[in-house]
């Protein structure tokens, strides 16, 4: 077993991994950039080390720096979390070369499944249906020719990508050249590879994914499915486990398909096989994510597993302690992603200082976040602030608990998508489970103002602003730099605007969201 593990990530997932390590009595090592000096994962870890400036390329994506810190502090292994270096085969290889265990699949599996076209071939060879699609394309003319062959509408996707980046829906030949060129530019910037592929687009499909975990002894266990169809701009915002559309027979079919794909890729550790499910119940392989997923809590709650703990044990060479038959699923779980985006202003990212944050609690509620009073939300990283998961005996019980949790959640200082999520949960089609990946496009949800709540929270924020002036006006470092010590209101406002890259019109805490 490991004695010390470095967590090569930040935010709520880094804190989640630190807690998992503590449950296993393993010492944890956090790393942080300039703007994360006061972060929760830094304070909770057994030790923490600085790795560079706010720019992720110089800190959380700096492979040499992270490995150097791991070797100097005596770590046995590195856990990448999700995002950043989690699906980087070169990073996994660098860990192995340095004598460190990469807590994840092998570099070969990452590279094989990270190539979306190669992954489609694996699925086909395993007897799993795939959508009609092209091979790797490097020009707009190739994309046009293949789209004409399979018929519109089509999806353009990054061959080396995932996470919703580089994806374009094309309805007609006229729209394809410009969209393909932009997709190639985005793919090159995000993944270092401009190649794309064209895939037939289906209407009214669900996004269903199957969680799997494999050890080094040939055991691969499926842990049920997740419904991830509520998406905005190809980004998931609400997930649930199980899915109302998946019968016991279909669950078995999807689970067997996921295991065959994972086995064909010689896969070990945690992974997720994603499918599209049409209205006729026909499923198609989409891709496999070679990492822990953001939405893993819904699976943990329903199956009673601890995926972070399990992936650490598997990476340490232990055999899985359970089989599929041992997993007794209980009830229903729904997860909402709380992000710093303003639903009243075209979902623009909201940056600034969170002066007041209170998370929900009570029966059936689980919160994973990096929030604390005074945290600076910067433009450098993902806008995810927290994840709220609600459990109930059935789907309606989980939905009602989620409504309570969102009503209790308080974030003052930056805008969040909480009002948007609240309205989605109350839509008749959501309540009935009649959802698909185009759900939000059809429903056009617009968050409404809640004036009583707005007035109450604005009063709290005003009080905090007034009473915190003396406390923050000294030499206390903020984001790794000393804040101005004189002329608090003018100086700190200018300083924060400069830090967040705002214009002079922005307030010190960002624009007051109407969701207040």
C-alpha cells in the first residue's frame, strides 16, 4: 500500500481525493498555484507545495514540476483527479519513468481510448453498435464529402478530444465549412491535434454512461448506469443514477457491452463507457473516458461504493473486493453542478470574491465543494464551484430533496446557475423523466428573480462588506499577493478588478447577480 500520494489537481476533486486518502490512512500531498494558496485542498492535505503561476500551463499542467515535487516529498503515487492531466498518456508514462504509480489506467489504454476513432474500432470489434462515422479527417473538403455520404444532420467532433470541446452540430452543407474549420482550431488548441471526424447525428437521444472498474487480475465490474442527458452546450449539468429509460434487461446489455470494450483495451482502474440511446431503445457506443467522472457521487450513493478509495486500492495492486452480484443498488440519486455563471447574462463566467457561502445539509444530501467565505473565483480555471447530490427512495424523493438543497444553498459575491437548475427540476417533462440531450434547447429555461430572497441576501452581503473592511485592509496575502493597505474601498476594488481581468466598470465583488 502507498504511504504518500500527491494529488495533481485543485478544487473540490482534490479535496475529495485528500479525504479518500485519509480514509485509507495514506498521507496526502497537495499542490497549488498562486491563486490557490488558501484553497481548501491545500489546508486539508498533510502537506502542500507551490508549483507555479495561475496559468495552468505553468502549474497544474506542468508535468516536470509536478513530478519533481512528488519525488522530492517522497510520494509513492500521483492521483490526477479529472481534467488537467487525468487523460494525458505522456503524463502517465512520465510517472512510470520516475518510479511513481499513476492512479489510473495504463498509458497504452489512455492513448488507445483517447483516440476516438480507434475507440470506435474497438467497440465494433467487441460487437457493440456504433453510429455511422468517418475516420480521422484533416480537411474541410474531406468532412464535406463524408457528410454528403451519410446525410445531414451530422456532428463534427475532435478526434483526440472529449468533454464537449470541438463538437459542432451541422444541419446543412452550407454550415459545415465554417463549423469544421472552427472545430479544428478548437481541437488543436485544446488537445494539440486538429483532426476531426464526422458522425451521424440522431434526434431525441439520451446520453447514458456505464461506470466500470477493473483491477490487474482481470476483474472488470460494471456499477450501473447514469443518465446524463441534461446538457447545456454539450456540458452536463444534471446527472442521475439510475435512468428511467433503462430496464433491467437493457442495463445488463449495456453493462456487458461496457465490460467487453474495457477488456478489449486491457483496462484497469476506473473508467466510463458512454452510449447514446434512441427512442426505440437502440444503443450506440459514443466514447470511453479513462478517468474518474465529475458525476461519480451518484453511482457511489446508489451502489454504496467508494470509487476514489477503490481506484487507489486497484492502483496499489489489490484485487477488487466485490463482484457485480455483490452490488445491491438502493434508491435514486440526482446531482447538480453549481457553476459560477450568470444565467441572466448569457451564462457568462462570473468572477470575484465569494464573501458568503453556506452549503445545504440534512437527510439525503451530499455536497462536494471548495467554497469558503473569501474565496476568489478567478478566470483561470473551470467555473465549477460545487456539486450537490440528493438521494431518495425513488426519483421523486431525490428530486424533492434536491429542490430543498438548492433552496438552502447561498453564494454571495458571484453569480451562479442555481436559479436555472431550480427551474429545470420543476419542468413537467423533467418530472416525468421525458428528457434527452436536446431537452434544454426545446425548453428554453430562463431563471426568474426571487425578490424576497434577493433582498435578504443583499442585506447580508452589504453587512459583510461593511464589517470586513478593517479585517482585510492589512497585509494579509490574497491569491499569493499582498493586498493594498490604505484606501480600502477604492484600492481593493481596483486590485480585485486587475486580478480578475475586469474592466473599471466592474465592482470589487463582480456584478451583483439578479439571482440574489
